[in-house]
């Protein structure tokens, strides 16, 4: 039996066609996978940007809450320092000063920092998309710092209430009237006569100084993180 070149040619052509079609299919599949991978990466990037934008806005709100809280605490600290300077004679302070700070020992600002956006970031699975791990540690850390600040602030307000509230509740009608509508000198002379309240007012500045110092440090850390979040 002789080999016919034409038969060999015709037998190879279907194979070449098949290989050509197969390569086209394979290339198409690879392009499809590459395209879908690119689309997925873009979608993840967009999702990360949206979550980080929410985190940034949440930090801005928390910063304002902390700033307002510090204003309350600093006002209280300033008044107690003035009381300490005239501890032997309350009337050395002007009536205007006493009236200005009349209700300071009874005011509090104990708002809880928000963390919904941070929780969304943790549960979204997007954390692994953030390559800067040092930044990530600082971001998680600031939320822990806010919680720590809330704790020491709450403890401070609780202790203040324990020291001052009994004095108010035990006041008779005349003394209550003086505290509400009488002169500030009379009000503070009455409170200063109570050794528990007096000792509290004299020792409070030291404790407040530490709380305020920590709060200001957290504000600075928040500013640094907000600046870093600009890239998202």
C-alpha cells in the first residue's frame, strides 16, 4: 500500500483546526478569568474605599465627642484649681467666678464613642486588603483608646457623684434653697464645710489632669489617623 501525500495532508488539517480552536477557547477562558479577577479586585477596592470612608467619618464624630468631653473636664479642672488657691477663705473668689462655675461639679458629658463602621470593617473580610499593617494596628488601637477613656471618665463621674450627691440629698430646706437660689458664696461655704466634699474638690485636679492629658493624646492620634485615611 502506497502513502498518498494528499491523504496525509487532509488528515493533518483537522488536527490543526482542532488545535487552533482549542487554543482560541483556552485563550478565551484565560481572558475571561483575568477579566473577572480584575473586576473582582476593582469591586473589592471600591468596597474597601467605602468602608474606610465610613471609618473616617466615624473617627471625625468620635473626635468631636472627645473634644466636647474634654471641654467639660477642663472647665471643672480650672474651677477646682481656683478653689484650691483659696481653700482657707472661699470669699476670696469673686462672686462672678463662683456663679460662672456654680453648676460645674454637677455637669457631665459621658457620650460613648461610635464603632459601627469599625465593626463593619472587621466583619467584611476587607482587613486583608490593607497592606500597611502598622496603620492597621494604630487604627484598631485608637478605638481601644476611646474605650479606655470612656472607662476612666465614667469612673471619675461615678466617684464624684458618690462624694457630692449625699451632700445635696442631706441638705435641709434652707440649705437647698441657698444652693439653688442663694448667693454663690453661701452655697460654696455650705459645701466647703462638708469635709468629704471639700477633700474631693481638693484632690480632683490631680485625677482630672491625668484624664485630660490622656484625652488630648487620643485627639492627636485621631488627627494622625484621619490624615492617613485621606489616601482611601
